[in-house]
C-alpha cells in the first residue's frame, strides 16, 4: 500500500486504519483479511476485533503526493513521473525541458490529477466503535490539505459513511476532490447501496462491481428521479388500462396501492416502469464510473463474461465510464488466441452459462475484454 499502487484504477492507496467485518458475498475471500490478519497478524478481523490506526508516517504520505506533478501518457496510458531532457539546437540556446513517457518514450504526456484509493485494508464507512470520530475528523482535515489529490472513498456501508462524514462536510455539497463509491457484487447489494450513493452530495460517484458474482442491471438498482418518471409517462406502452388509471390517480409511478393488490399480475408492468425510469436517471449522470472485474485468489469464483458485457453495454448506452480491471484467475478460452492445445493447462476448463473458462492466474489472464482494454475514467 502507498505510492504507485498496483491497483489499475488508482495511483496511490491510503489506509487511515486497518481492519473490517465481512458484510456480504463479495467479502468471502477478502484479500485484506488474508494479508493483514491471517498472514501478518497486524489486526484482528471481525466485530470482536479492534481497528488499528496506521502510523504517523503513513498519514504524512498524502501531503507529499500533493506536492508532486503527475503525468498521463496518451499513447500507452502510463501515469506517474516522466523522463526529461534539454533539447539543444546548434547555434541556439537550450530550450525548456521536454517531458517524455518513461514507459513508451512518447512525448504525448500531459499533467493530470492523482487518484488516492481510501482504503484498501479497511472500509471508511465501517461503524465499528473502535473507529473514533477523531480519526474521521483527521481524515477530513487531510483531504482538505491535499486539494491536488482526488480521494476515492469506497464503502459497503454508504449510509454510515454519509452520516459520519456528513457531520463535517454537511449534506449539501462535499469537497470537489472527493469521489464516493459503493461495492456491489450482485443485484441484491446494488439495489441496497446504489440508492444511498445517489444521496451523497459529491462531484463523482462510482460503483465497484468487483468481484462480479452475478448479472447486475444498474437500471433496476437506481432510484428514479421525477423527470425520468415523467418521461416514462409520456411513452406509448401497452399497459393495462386500469394500471395506467391507478398510476395517474396516485400521481406515483412507483406505487403499491390498490391496483397492485387487486391485480398482482400488474407488478411486472410496475417493474418495467422502474427499470425504464432507472435507465433514464442513469443517463442524467447520477453515476459517473463503474469498475468491474473477476475474482483472484486460490478460491476465486467464476465471472460470466456475459455479465461483464451487459454491464459494459449499459454503461456505454448511458454515458457512464467503464473500467474493466481484470479477469482474475479465470479467463474465457476464446480470449486466448495463442492456445492450440487445451491439454496444456494445469486446470481443466470449466463451463459457466455456455462459456468455457480456464484458470491460468491473474497475471496471464490480463484485462482485455473482447479485444480491448477498458480504462475509462471521469475527468
């Protein structure tokens, strides 16, 4: 953890404290618990454990990063420091230093903002009693002292994060350099966490669907806004007349009143209205970024490539940035054009919903989805 993170969607990681409690299916094979609790014994995981604040030296690192100039290469996507040299022409004085990408040598490098993931070994929305308000206040102060850093606060507990940080930032508008994201590994938790995320007043909202454990329809998870409901109302649809009349009478498209009680078969029409309005709300910019990927580690679960494609396509249609981080341990056989002999693998290929997947390890599996890397980010 620290400067120059290996996590592809951030530049640095910062952990104000360590430790957490598992709350959902995405936590099952928590790498942070395996590393910091089981292997190194630095902190005890779970509700009975005590969260451990990191060192003063760790807390000073973001102040140093804030002073750095950060660059992005348009040719290869590299982010970080650059190589410089003086371009000296015969018979003239030396020109200014020219910046070049140290990875590919391209001069197409531009200054950019640094991103900080907080926190990789904890949950900043954790409500554990050992996490003092003083720690939150110190983190708020640190974020205020580092305006050149974009802070990516990721949580599985968005309601608690809103309450605790809202005590310091209010409920109207949080600092411009704060991004807030929620983890949503399946539809259940997307439906629970994304509507809370919508209420958090930040410049950038993002969703981390990693590890992606089932098909997720973001439109179903979104809490539709009034404008979207009016747009659905204006559509020509083959809905039952009594359902339409009930909706108009209630002036509420998401209704569970007498029509749905008397005609439960109309619930599918109500669900369709929700999904359509949810997608229209997505297009209004309520979510800015979706990060997704498969699971890594010795007990990694399979991710169906079609779940990834569906998420990518929905993001593309709604104008949301899409970042595919990794396949994880398992990759589709058809994404390995160099394979001619299936017996060459240590692990036998397995099928998930008609796609043959093979376990070759995170490094070899890579992050190419249907012929390209997806690394879209806001800004």
